[in-house]
């Protein structure tokens, strides 16, 4: 919607007007009716935007430090129930957040509903497992080297699945990816080399041992794994943020808002859809590799399609198109069953219901996506307008009598 | 690096897929008849997808749950009537009466689920004029919600098997027996689909459905009550899914499970796409074809899990080669 009425409200470039525009612009496709209502976190984005750059950085650094310290502080109320080790829970949350950030590129930026994201997660896990576990007959490489290999292989799978289906309408993609998610699990069962339920044990981990000779990155020690995953998450976030602000990101958002219009305006939609799909798949493979390294065991049982729907729920709950929202959503979906073990059994029911309710009442999720490009465009326009107005006023009334606009 | 990886492939990797052509030749006709039986069940479910897609342009992911609710309807009715794992000793008339009762309950359960789904999940979205992605995600969420509500109530295990009657061979074609069960399912399904086809092409409501499928706004201007048409479409899909549920439990007595509709739903959708989504005859053709292909594939490759893989590959191939399906997508445009 904002594509059309972009420049019009700029005549009254007062602070509140601009702020309201940012709020309204920051909604996923077309939900303009819901957009006017300021939600639970409606004012947060505006306040954040209003802060000076230095304060934003300071705040961010504080948050990052707190995130790193999370498993060490182990805050009493937030900590998981006794059965679940808190640092390991942190690692799970970080992996889910990474998954959500990757899926957010596909769903949130490019607007492609990928219901079989678990397949890429599985491919990443299996690549790592087969290249490091003594149970497989492949050649062995160090764990850290499997991470780029896993990403490359999953990106290849993403292109393989994307090329036939991305030429079609978006909803076919949903069902094909859903099928693909299920097929990968079935193939892992049927193909002997993937060892079905037996799976792969003793998957590799990064090198290093502590004073007593125990590996630092052992399966039960969540903290180093969490730090590794968090670091990778931050790197992926920075890269994804750059992509979002680049030409690629603008094209994705154009495709999401209106594919036909984007195509007409010269965006090679197919190419950019495949890119979104492949990059999203790569991040999925990356998180799969991290997860399998920490758990140390991979079998077909973990990769059912229902988990894939939970991934979608994480992105949608957090706010499709918003990186911070995706992290929040991913971490929440992983955290809630670990924190409240009594309801863990019903997590699928709860998050299924959450999907429906969020879509009906707050289709932009907890944190709405801000279309920063448009917001920046408006800021720039407002700045130019203000300076030219000031010049005009100066010229008209002479010095000393500057009219404030 | 890749050549190195390839040479490191495990030795047993070459045997993960085998083509058992003699077995297929031997069982060709029994696979055909069985495939047609499964195909008619797919076709009935596929009709639900096709009709809703034609009218709303929405893949109703929750249709598989509409179907599984019908299965539970059949299960509860028959276990209440005293059916068990072995076929009951009843006269033919009594069996028919019992099955008809189960059919009615299944149809009511499925149609009610479809009705509530439309009212509670999709209608609020239409009021808000939500984009397609929001509809799709809601459909997924609704499917999940129903599935895991059943899970919370009935647990993860399949319900105990129910045998409705002892299936007897009736006559022999090409050296293969045809069972009464297969005959009942195929004939009943085809009759239901013909009725649906007639209803949509001849009746006043059917004309309304086609009008809304073609152009909702113009249809509204011409005096068609769009909301009523949409709810009718959902209910028709539910009725057909309920009938499919009876046949499904007849064919696979132990198939009543909270997530039993999921894969069948994907296959039925693939059938709808194969025949041409939005096309009523296409659903029948697609369903039968997919049933046959799946069964041949399963025997050729020697593992029942291959059916799903084959069905999925068929879907992708169809989308690649002829995305509009064999008969084309034309609920609105069929002989207006």
C-alpha cells in the first residue's frame, strides 16, 4: 500500500505524522486495517527510531553482552525447570532463533511460504553427521569445515527444489515444500546410507579440551555451543541486515508486496525468488549443522514436518519480515516447552492455535516489520524539503526572520 | 572435492533403489484394481480441495483434518454399534444399514468441521481483506490445531481396527479377483462425483459457485450471495470428505489416527493439481491416476513408503510440465 501513497503525507513532515507513517508502513502485505491499531509493542519501534545513533549502539552492545552472559547468570524466574539444563536450553533457543532468521528471509522478505524448511535443516544435519561421524563411510573432515560444506549442499538443494516450483504461484510452493519436508524424512528412512532410525553417533565438534582433558564442546556442555551459535547468529544477522537494505532486499520486498508489479518494473522476480530460497536454505543447513554437532546424534526421527510448522509459527509469531521479531519468535517457540514442561506435550496445539489467532488479530506478529527503505526515503525527502523550505523562507523574508516550518 | 566425495560413497549405496519389474508384471492387475480403489478415495478428497480452490483461490490445508474428523465419526459410530477387529456376523441388510448410519455421521462430522473452519478461521480474514499468505498460514494453523486437539483427546496411537464386512471376491478379470469392497468403493465414489458434477453444472447453487469462482465481485453484483456460496462450497467439500472417510476406514481399518489425514491430504491435493485444480472432472481423473501411479510405484520399488515419494515426484513433474493440470483449471470457465 505504501508503494502508492509513499510521498503524499510528506507535506506535513511533523514528527508525529512521520512516526505514524512508519508504524503504518511497517506491516506485512496489505493488512492496512490492522496496521492502524498500535499493538502491544506499537510504540517501541518509534521510540527506538527516535533515539540517537550512539544510544542505539550502546543499547545494542548491552543487549549482546547480556545475551552472551545469559547461561552464566541463569536468572531464577527465566531459568528452565530442573529437568532441562539451562545452558543447553540457551543453545536450543539460539539454534531456533537462527532457523527463524533464515526462514524469515524466505517468508518475511520474499513472501514465499516454505513449509518444508525442516528439510534443509535435516540436509545440513546429515551433511555434518556423514562427514564427521565414525558411523559413516564417507571421508572425514574436521567439524568446523563441515559447516560451509553443509551450507553449500543445502543451498544446492534449495535451488534444486526452487527452480521447478518458484516459477509457479506462491501457494503451490507451500504444498510442494510441505511434501518435500516429508520426503526427506522418508528418504532418510529408505536409503541405507542414511541409516534411518539407527542414525549417526559421535558427530564431531570443534577442537579444544579444558585442563582436565574433557572437550570444551562436549554434548552436555551448553555454554560454549551457545556462544558459538550466538556468534554465528550475530554474523548472519549483520549479513541479513545488509542484504535487506541492498538492491536484493528491495527486490525481495517488491516481490512480496506485488509480484506482477515487481516484474513489470523490471525486477527479475524468478531469479530473486531462487536467491531468497537458496540463502534461506543455506541458513537452515547452517543451523542444522550446529544442532547436530551439539546433540552429537542424528537420526530420521527429529525431522518431522510438524517441527517445520513450528518454524513457520516462530517467524509468524515474531513478525514476518522483522529480524528482531524472528529471533524473539524462534527463541520463544523453543523456550516455552522447556520452561513450562507441563504444557510441553501440547506445544503443537498451542502454536497451531497461535498461528490462527495471530493471523486473524495481529497478522504482523509481535514485532511488526518496518520497511526501512521507505522510512529512510521519507526521512531523506523530509530533510531535503525542510532545507529548501528554509532557503525559500530566507530568500523571501530576508535574514533574521526565519520562519519555522 | 566432489569427485573425491563420490568415490567415497558407501558400497551398499547402489542397492537402495531397485526396480522389481517381474513383480510388477505379476501383480499388474491387482495393483490396478487396488490403485483405482485408493484413487477414488483420493478423488473424493481432492474434490474438496478443488472446489475451495476454485472459489477462494485458497489451498485449504485443513481439508485433511475435515477428512480425518469424518474417519473419527465412522470409528465412533461403528464401535458404538459393536463392530470390532473381526467382521461381524450380520445379515447383508443390517450391514448396509449400519454402514449408512456411519456414512451419515461421518458426513455430518466432516461437514460441521468444514463449516466451523470457514466461519471461525477464514471468514474473519476475508472481512479484513487479508493477503493470500495470511490465508495460507491460517489454513496451516487450523490444520495443526485440529490435528493436535485430536491428539490431546485420543493420544498418539491409531484407534483399534474395525472391519466392516468380510471382503469376498466377486468375479475374475485378467486372472485377478475383484473384491466386493473394491467395487463398492469405486462405484459409490464415482456416483458421488457424478452427482457433484451435475449439481455444479446444472443447479442454481452450482451456477452460483461457478459464478463466484469466475469473478466474485461481478457475481455479487449479479445478485449471488457470495458468503452463502462460499459456505456451501465448504460444506459440499466436507460431505465428500465424509464419504471418503467411510471408504478409507473400509479399506484401511487401522488408519484412524490423529495425523492420518496429513499424507492423504497432500496426495489428494496432488491429485487435484494433476487433473487440473478447480476442475471437478479433473479431480476424478487425477485421483484415479495418482492411485494407480502410487500403487505401481510401490510394487516396482518394493516398499510401501515409496508411494508417498512417487506421489510427490508426480506433483513436481506435473507442476513442471503442465502446471494447469491434465484437464486445465476451469471451475469458473467450464461451459458457463
